[in-house]
């Protein structure tokens, strides 16, 4: 009886060994690759074939491996055009003396790209309302257009943003921006001390051009004309009255993005460095950030981020830092000449449906900022939490809310976001 069991055991081991040996000698896309035949794209309704083809970093006739297939899926999903992407290889020829040739079949489902966003706010004494209209895939060419007209008791405002990430399917991109209106602004320190409050009429017109050196590295140059007409002002910590200001603002940026999607969250490394200066006025600034995200249990994420900037700018040209990652414990309209922060956070899904994914996140941040009119640097930091709803079928990254607590100048900060990822 024992000998029978022993023979059975050795037979199973021998069969497993033979199977492994045959498998090890069988060519596979992961080891030997296949030659790429045609690229077929299915499921397109509005997006042009040439747009999707330009996004796919493969050429017919090249040898591709499994990592190339996975990279195509990542690129297409990160484009924001599609809710689902699936890829398969269809053998075209099979010759044992040559590399197999297969066609790549890409099947996509497009997102809804035309998004109206109504807007209304009121504090009981004044109100503002209007409509933002977002088209994330204009005429099917993967171009972005946002227009807005809104106003109320404080006057009328308008906004235009246009972006083409690939001019004629090339590595070049360009942007156009514009805005006008009347704005009420108030800048406070974290302890609610008023820095300045003012009403202004403004006009800005900008244009930019960019170039992608690789799928991960790109550079852009922008120039913006800005004109400010001060109508009313309330003096705070800044005892120097604001005056009308007109200037041209060139800016050069370099960005590195080596991320992929883990479900709906991006993981990987990003870094950026930018510099801007003023013409017709005196002012300059250099800023940058570094972010690293690690996937946890496939759908969760651990994130670290460093950011900062240094410069000397007129008050109207200072950088608004509130609401950004690393600065969510600061009150609205916080601006700075010099700033730095460090952040860590953890994000995890709490529900998943066919139409969206709900993500909650917890973060801690610490930092400081300063301007020429503040007597001493302002230290801020503390814990916070956020919720994001990632809509699978709609071409905006997410909608959600954040709440944070500043431990150094005790206060709660609450904000609502549309189109902002965690």
C-alpha cells in the first residue's frame, strides 16, 4: 500500500517536471515578445482614431512584450478619455522559425466629456452665481475647453481656458487662457488677522507652448498679460496701500510624471520645477515639488510630498498656496513669497460601483510661509481628511470635500473641490 502511494507521488512529480520543462521552452510575450502587426481600435464614438493612435507609444513591426501592453493601458486610462480600456493580441501568422506576428486590438469605452457645472454662493448679504461649461474632448480631438460666466452683487466675471495636449498629433502642445471681471479679495493670516482686503477690476490674457521629450518628461513656457485696477482697499497687517498694476508674466516649467493607475488612484513619482518673473514690474519666483506614492494592497495608497518656493513679488502677484496638497490647513486666499511644506497621507476606497468609486483619505501636513509684510514666518500644520468621488463615466477626475485642523493657530478649514484628485 505504501509502495503504491509512493509510485503515485513520483508519477505526479514527473508530470509536473515535464509540464514545467515544456512551458519553459514555449515562447511567450513576456520573454520573447511578439511582432506587432496592425493596431485596431474599437468602441470609438466621438474620439478620432488618429487621436487614440497618437497616444499609443507603439509602432507596427516592432517587437512588443507584456510590459508594453500594460503601458498602453496605463497611457489610455490616464488620458481621461475612457472609462474602460481592454487590450488583446490576435495572432496574424504563426511560423515556428520566426517571431510570431499579432495584431493589437484595443477596445475602449468613452467618458462623457461635456459637463455643465452650476455655481452659487451666498453669505446672507451678497451672492454670486453662474455656470461653468467644461468640454474635455472638444470635437473628439482630446482638446480641453472651459468657459464660465458668473457674477452677482460684486459684479460680473468671465473665464476661458483652452488646452491642446498634442498639436497635429505631435509632441508639441499649447494653451490659451483669459479672464476678466470684478473681484473681492481678502488675505488673512492663520490666526484670522487681516493682511489686506480689496476690490479690483482685472484682465488677464495668456498663451503657452509645451514639448514632451518622453512620455514622462515635458517642458512648457507661458506668458500672461495681467492688468489690475484697484477700486477699494482695507488696510491690515500690510500697511502699504495697493496701487494699479500692469505686467507681463513669463513662466517656464519642467515636469516629470512616472505614475500609473492603481484602480482610480495614481501611484508613482512626480516632480516639477518652475520659474516666473515679471516684465514692466520687479518680481521673480522659483518653486518646485516632489511627490512619491506607493500602492498598498492594490487599491490603496500611501503618499509623501515635499513642496516649496522662494521669491520676491508684488502683493498682487504673490502665489496663492491655500487649498493645495501640503497647505490645506491654511485659510482661503493665503498668499506667500516664500513657502515650504511636507505631507504624508493614506487613501483607501470605501465603496465601488459601476458609476464611481468613493475614496476617503487622511493626511498630516506641516509647513511655513512668509511675505515681506509679515513680521515673522507663519507656521502651520495638522491633520485632515478628505472624500473624493471618482466618476467612471465622466471626464473630470473627481468631486469631493476636505476638512483640516491647524494645530498652531487652532482653526478648522473646510473646502469643496470639483475636478481635483487626492
